[in-house]
C-alpha cells in the first residue's frame, strides 16, 4: 500500500516518542490478526451481500489466555453499542480470551466462535470445577458499505484471525473489523500507534488500536487543524437526506495495551484518557456512537488456578512518575491511531454502490501545514 | 405437576399482596415463553449431550419492541457472568428486544437468534437510517447437568420460545433456561412472583422472574428459617471433592417488570432492591455467582422514530408514596420467585449421572412451621 | 451497661466465628473513638437544643494516615445521603484520614475539623508539592431526637473522638454518632461485630461497625424471626401522622475493616456484600435511607511519597479460598453489628419529649426462641 | 477590565452560535455570584494569609431551590478531588441548593454555610417530615497563591455570593472561586460561554461555567493551535524543582446549564461531553487533577412535596435532533469557557511572592493566526 501513515507525512501528533513500530504490538507479546471479507457488488441483497466486513483480534500474549489471564479494565464513553464481556472484566479485573472486533450484528456469532476456540484449547471449560470463559467482543456498524444483516463473519474467520495474529508491524486501514467502516465521512478502519515513557518513568510502552467508525464530516481535526471545515467528502447517496433523523455518527472501539504493571483500577484510569485522545480528532461522542475502551497490562499473568492464597504483585505507584506519563501517552496514541486509520484506508465501494472515499492526504497535509 | 408453590404450603414470604397469578405476567402485557431441551443420558460427550438446557424469553409487550421500546435499567450485583446488551440499556434507558435467558456458553448463539428474529420483523434494521438492534441476553451455568459446551440452544428454540410466549400463569421449575440449574444444592430453575401496591400508592403491579442457579447448601433460608443448616441435599458426585477450589456458587438472573411509570433512574433503583430479596434467601452474592438484574416499565412506549422533539412522559414522583411501596414489593417478589423456583422444580438427572434433587418440600415446610 | 449484645442472649447470627472482641477492632491496628453530646431537654429550640448527637471515628491504624494511607473502597447502596470523600476513594483506592460519622447537617463542620486535624499533624498539607487531604465523613439524620439544625459537633469533639480512639472492646448503643439515631422504630446507634476466616482461607479477620438509623418497624428481622410483625415500638408523637409523606426510613453507615490484603477492587466487592447483611435485618434500602459502605484493608500501607516507581504488593487471589469466606464474613458482621446496635442501645428521650425506646430484648429473644 | 474574551480577539472556538452574553446565564433564570478575598502579601503565615481565594455560586433559578428542585446529574472525569453532594444527585437526579465552588480545604466550611443558608430559608429542614438538604460544593486547590490552610471563606462570603448572584453578563477571570487558580501555568479562574441550538432542534440554550486550575504548560491548545509548545509562562519559584514528584496538574470544576427538558440520565450524558471540551484545550485529565462536572436543566421544577403520585414531565426524545446538537454545544461551551478564564484573568501575586502571570493574549492570538 502506498498511502502513508500520518507521521510519514511530517505531521506529528503529540509530543512523546513512539515505539519501533508505532503500533500496539510495540507492547511485547501483543499480537494482532485480521480476517477480511470482501465479495460481491451492486444492490444490497440482505443475507447475500455485497460483503465488506471482517474481524480483528488482539491477543495480550501468545500463550493460553484462559489459563494465564491479564489484568484489564473497560470503559464506556457512550454506551450506544453492543459490546460483550464488560461486566466480568469490571468485576474481576482480568481478560481471559482474545479481544475480537467485528460488525454490530455479528457480535453473537463472533462470541460463539471465540467460545468454541477457547473450548478447543481448554476442553475442561464449563466442566467440573472449571468455570466458563468470558469472551470480549466489540463492534461498530459497517452497514453503509456492508450487508450487515448477513452476519458474514463466522467461526472460520475468527479462527483465521487468531491463528494469523502476529507481533511486529500492524497493517492498517480497510481490513479486518475496519473493512467497511466510515470515519468523519471518509473511509476509516484499523489504526494503531504507540508511545514510550521516559526511562525515569519506567520506560514502559503504551499502545492503542482503534476500529474507527465515528464522527461528523464537519468535525474532523488533524493535529489541531480544523480539516472538516475545509475539506468535505463527496456527498453520500440518498439515505441521509431521506432520513428524518440526524446523520448517524457511528462508533469507535479502542483497545489499549501496556507493559506497565497497572492494576485494574489504574487500567480503568487509562481507559478514561482515551476519551481525550478521541476528542482531539474532533469527536463529541455523538449520541449514536458506541464509544468503548478496553485496556490490559501484559506485566502480570493472573493464573486461573492460583498457586497460593496471596500473590505478590508489582503495581505502579499512583503518586510516582509513571502515571504522570501514562495519561498523555494514551491520549497521543489514540489520536494518532485514529489518524492512521484515516490516512491508510483506501476508497471502498460497497453495497448499493455506496462509496466511502479515502481521505485526500495531500490536501489534508497541505492544510495542516498552512494552519 | 403436583409440587406446590411456596404460598400453596401456607408459608407466606413478605407482607404485601400478590397479583392474580403471583407472576411477572400480572404486569399487563408481559409475556413469558420457554423452550426446553432434554435429551440423552449417561456420560458426557461434549457437543453431543446429554442435554438439559433451554431458553426463557420475557417480552415486555406483545407488539414490535424495536419500534416501541420500553423504559428499562440494568444492575450488576456480582459481575462474574456474560450478559449481553447492558451498556446500551445503561446509556439509553430502554429495552428494544425480547429478554432471553439461557446457559452461559449459549449467549452468542442466542444473541444471534434474537438479532435474526428482530431483522425478520424489521427488515430495515442496520440499513439506511435505521440503527442496529440491542438484544439483551442473560445466562447461568448449567454445566453440572447439561452438556454446556454443546451450545444446544439454537435459533429454532429461541423462535419457539418467543412465539409461544404468553400472558397468564407462568410454568415454573426445571424448564426453559432453568432446565439444568442448581440452587442451594437443590434443583432450581424458573420462578416468579408479583406484588400489588395499595391504591393510595397507585395500585401498580411489580413482578419478578428468576433463573435460579446460585447459593451454597448451608445458606438456604426460607422465610427466615435457616433451612440450609438443617436439611442438606445428598452429596454430589466427585467433582466437588476433587476440586482444589471452593465449591462454585452459580449465578442468578432476575427480571423485574412493573406498570408504574418509572424512568430509567428509578428502574435502576428497583434493580438494586432485588439484591435484598436475594439476600433473604441466604445468598451472600458468592464470588463465582453472576448476579444480574434487568427491570422495565410497561407504562410508556418510547418510539424508535419519535414524532416530536419533546415528549410529555408520566414519571412517578420520587417523594411520593409509590416509591415507598415499590421497593419492598421488589424485595418480596424476588424472594418468593426464588423460593417458587425451588418448590416447583423436580429432581433432574443429567450428564454423567449427575442428579440434582428436588427440595423436600414437606420437610422444609415442617421446619418452617416449627421455627 | 447491663443490656446484652445479641450473642450474649444465645441468639447467634450466622455460622462463622467472631474474633476476640467481636468488634471491628479485632482487625489489628484499628481504633474507634466517640464523642457524645447530650444536653438539654424539652421543646426544640433550633440552634440551642436539646442536643442528642455526637461523632464516631474509625482509624485504620494508629500512625499518620496521610503519610501512610490504606487501600480502600466505597459503595453506595442508596444515595439519599451526604457523605464526603467518596470520589477520591473511588479514583485512588486509598483512605488517608480518620473516617468520621456524625449527624447529617454536621458534615461540613466535621469535615472542617478533620481537615484542621490533618494540618496540625502535617503542616505541609496543601503547600508546596504536598497535595491536600481527602477526609471521609458519613452521616445519618438524628433530627427526631436531636436539635440537628444546631450542628453541635465541633472541632473539639472531633479531636476528642480521635484522641480517645482505642483498640479493644467497642462501646455500642446510643453514643457517638449513634446518640440520637433510630432503627426499625427502636433506639439504634453504634454496633459492631467481627468474623475470623478459617486458617485454610488465610485466617484473616473481617470487622464491621455501623451507625444504625434505618428501617420501618414492621420490617425488623432478628436472625430470621419476623420480630417487626410481632413487636412494635410505642407510637411516636404526632409528626408521623401529620406528614403527607411516607414515614422516613433513615439511613445507615457501614464501615468494614480487614487485614486480608485486598486491593481496591476487591474491597469494593466486600462493600457490595454489606447490602446482603443489611437485608437480613429486614432492610429494603428505603427511598429516604442513605445507605453507604466504606471498606479498608490494613494489610498494606500506601505511602504518600512512594520510594519507587513500582511496589510489590500482596493481593489475595480472587480464585482462591479467601474470597470464598470473606463475603459471608461481611454479611454476618453487618447483620450482627446492626443487631448489637439495637440490643445495646438504651431508651433515649430528646427534643420535644420525643422518646425512642430500647428494643425489648427479653421479648425479642423469647420470640426468636419460639420461632 | 480591558482584557478581551477569546471571541473578542477574532478567534472563534467551535461552530455553533453563542447566546447573547455568551455565558451560563443565557440559560434563563440562572444566576451567578462571587465573593472574592484578596488580602495580605509576602511570606505565607498559615492561617493568616496572604489570602487569594473566594467562592462562586451558581443558582439554577432565583426561587427556593429546596422547595423547587431542578433535574441534575454529576460526572467524575478524574476523581482526585473533594466534591460534596454527588451521591444524592446520582440517586435522586435533582439539585436542591446553590452550587458553590471554592478552594479545596474550604469545602467543609462552605458546605456548612450553605446548610445554614438553606435552614434560614426553610426553618423546617431536618425537622418533622422534612428531610435534610443536600448541598453541592466543588473545589480546586489554590494553594500556590493562597493561604489555603486558612480556610478563609466563611458563611458571610457564601451569603454575599448568593445574595449578589445575578443574571446577565458574568465577570470572568481571577475572582470568586477563581481568585487563586492556575491553568496551564498561567493565571486561570472563572470562565463561561454558551451555545444556542438551531430552531429545528428546539432552540435551546446550553451554558458552561468553569473554575479552571488544571493543565501542564506544554499542553495548552487554543482552537487547535499548540500554544503551550511555543509560549511558556515564566518559571515558577522553587517548589517545583524541589519536588521529587511530578508537577501537580490542578483541577477543574465544570457546571453546565440548559433549558432543554432533559432527565437525569440525559444530563449525565451532557456531563460526559464536557470531557471532550476539556481535551480540546490540551487537558489529558492529569493524575492530580480533580475534574468534575455538574449539569442541571431549568425546564422542570421537581417539588419537594409533590402534589400527585405521578407527574407529566417533558423529556427530550433521545432519537430526535436535540441530542444531536446538545453534545457539540457542551463541547464548545466548555472549551470556550476555559479559554475565557485564561484570556480574562490578570496576573496575580500571592503568598511567598508567588506570581502567576496572565496569558499574553496578543502573542497567543498572533500564534493562532499564524497557525
């Protein structure tokens, strides 16, 4: 792909340093995998296509997550969405399955696929003294381009995404769960970024991955430049005008990872800062936008069958320098991840000839430089 | 079925009057439906059986719920569970689909079935300006009796439960989502109850329905009598002793309905009181017990496409007499619904010859009378 | 005082063993102090008396709490109340001052007194790089007996309560913050209890202290016996009848302590179980009742100026045996603490000749034995 | 005062139209009052001065607030702060007293002053069947300039602020609760702004008032321009360097008002959007910053003694156009209110010769125009 990431254009969001891949995978052990479904074109035939969707999975580590959970937290910025698994993460402070992102109506089947996958790895799940598994699924609505009623993401795609998940650079743009998404009226998708804390603050890494599907065209901001006031996507086809309701504003899923040894309460504090990163891109957390955040730390593994009554766990001191840097790191990562999703995604035509255009990067960069 | 409900035995939980059916369906318009799956016996063959599970649906009214939503709230007492749909109910204060209860690992497929059912009724869902649908699914773990890994509840069972849902008396015990559940070591299942407010408090009705799958045998209380200290279920087979972990305490789903015109905040206040009803049966909200509450009011229909910017909605005055009576009504309903689930459920033998015995009603009643 | 605690009468709430004093002070290091204000009689002269109020303080340890904080959590069962300090405890998971309980309208002055006391011990508070102090104050409304508008608790009483705070047995009943409170129509006040975990669960101690001022007379339950249906307090004077509103149901403050090394999330889980203990005494969390819980662990001290970026902290394993016992321990402590407050409190006559009668212990015990 | 508001300089935050005063008082009925305490100079003598503090009150309407409450909500962005009154607003969804903002250590005395003031207006408070009053107090730490330990705001200042509260233009900058505050290293204080919804969205007004005391100098953004990277305040005196901890980031209190008929849930949704407005000014919700939001609607008065069991209340339709505009209105108001607090505040020298400089407006405007 020839489209640049935002930082490649010379526009630099924030003030902190990114990690080597400027990706959530800069947090050691984290893996990302996608399965992308693109087929058919022309008029929507619900249940048949055209298909522009997929699934993206984030694995906190490469081992058995059910046996070796990670500390985690979740946060709802605007709850107009259908996430699964949040209640148990809130109660127990751990994640014990891959995190999967997909389209809204596919949450049930993707959840079932994750359950099936977990059982394959742990044939005792739900039997005897072994509890059931809490799978975490997020979603956004890709129905403008995709035959969303068709729920085309099935167990084989979920499995493929998990099995192909890898460390290293993350492909961004219109793939996986971001295949059919729309962001500020432009083609959105998957984006990622990372930040390194200074050595005196522990030298930790923070990474973010987003599935961007939110925002009104007027509102887009790029590193402070009010791009949305100057550059607008070509008009969408009729549905918008025909609607008696305001333009729907989509949704965004945000996944945060860090190797800083944070407990669930502290990870929840990170989640809250994702909202500030989102705001920097122009979001006002629109009514119809399901904006959710999931955060985990790779620093500690919480065993399913603990070996002792009490564990000695490392926890970052709230009053020390680490928290001071973790919050702006989250804000910057989320801002840049959203921008990367826009910069990298290519124009996509989907059902009913609906076309979502790629952000005109040169024009945007030019406007940013002038402003 | 010849087993009595608790009130039939002369034991009366609480002080308020029940409605005509002493059931959640005493709230006008509410419908309940079940689909029950019982097949096979002998050793567990994961994915094949034996099957002891099902699905129970609660419909706030008989019309199109997506088009005419009801005001609603949710509450998590202990979040060790896998409910779906809670975030959107918290944000928007409405329920727009049937509420389905099933087994833990079946949440994905049941959710998908509800989505499919909603699309059949509203072919525009997710298309054009029409948003996607938020389905609400609750669960408990019936893996002691059931081949839970098999996820045997499919779209046809969900459809059957919805289509058979009816007003009037509710069958209780080991059916629907309660087919394979265990409560205080005895056979649990579906239970229901209702209460009428005095005329001076508006004459409203409150109803509860539970899927009971919680509690340690020692802790069972029946209207104040410490039954669990005197009467214990026969020993379960080996898994308990073999486990290095404490006995799992299961879960409970509680659904509340009322015709009092409460808003989402007030319905959430009702939900909180369900915890007091649960405590009266001996629950201490065990670590492994996913205890969740869902409440809705049938008094107002919130249209998907509102006709005006502002609606004039009836809302109960917080400082008036209605709230004063609604809270004890909830407590009493939940207590009696749990007891009804125990009194009505018959002994069930499931996978691996696991048997969960019916509560010995005569013995319990005798003990209650003596104490 | 000659009135017995509940356990002295042979009635035993719950199944676990209490600690040596059956008090919150069985958690090593915890101190409790009271200051009681009783003066005047006859007609209410707002601002002048009669006075029937006070303050009770709970100190997690005897050292400087601002410098050496304890891990903590808070929980609101019903938020009709005026607690101070909850937001910061939720965010940071620590308590850094004595916890003070008093009457509702005195929260401001008692908070100011705690602030003043903290400054005396730490003259740098709010100056330079030292942050301000978060004081935690709870309250219930003692206005039936007390000239509550007078806000008679001042800095000297707060100081006296702190300075007199001690380990060992805790005096219960109508003193300190419980001087003027009413519980189920009877004289309530301060009550406490504790429970010991079995050695295999870590042998930890859990303690509760309550300021009981809640409950409708009809609802009182004593270890399962529906005492309130049989034994009613003498009629109160006119105000009840004169009121167009339902009888106010008061409030309760619950403080939990443990030496188990729980983090803030786990302490919050303990708080939730206090609601089950309350329900066992007959509470339905009445509309007008501000029911709040505060919990802390003495196991770890969180230094104001941490010596390192990361601390190695002991944390109980959620999946181990400790959580399994901590929850019923909380439920039993809270139930017994409320009962102790009722059993120990003596009849009190306050403003306008209002009299709140002591629970008739013999009659209650007799009824419990018969039922 | 000759310093301009941000909009006077030609820099326009956001895209919506402000109301006539561009102030929270554009919401009809809302009143704002201040009392400012400036005395002494030179070295800090704790308890004596120098004094640079005050109190700001916001009255939702000019009548008796206890008798005629307004629907309200609260939200905590970062809970490192000492607000009072939040629990009851969450539970009951109303505010029943003036909202007071002051310095952190003065919360107790200001709360007591509000209680005293309420009793003067309603001599029955806490007596008979009349409940006590829930006062709402917010704060930020002005200890860099002010003798914060002295708690110099007393009942007379609170009374003066309430009695002088008025509709119409609001004086901004270093007065009232903003007398001693610091924002992004510059002099902050009180700021306000408003927005009008289009007629098709109901033509409602939204207003915000902030007490700004947050932000790291590097982070200041003015309408997208990264001012903080270019323009830095003169170095503060020693304490910063001497501190082993990161620079404290202060706090912000945000009060939102609207005449749109929102219920408590919807007002809470507005509160969440204040966080996006804050982020636009460069905030990352710093660890040490207590960032709180309070919102109320003037559209409905909730009577203390309701005349009926059920009220017919106007409520905005969530799915209609009003919510669509209310969210960006909040974001823009909060952003502009913070900027106004910075633009209007003049240089202040306080205790120990500490000086906080006024934002160099010309330089900032120049930078904004160039970028």
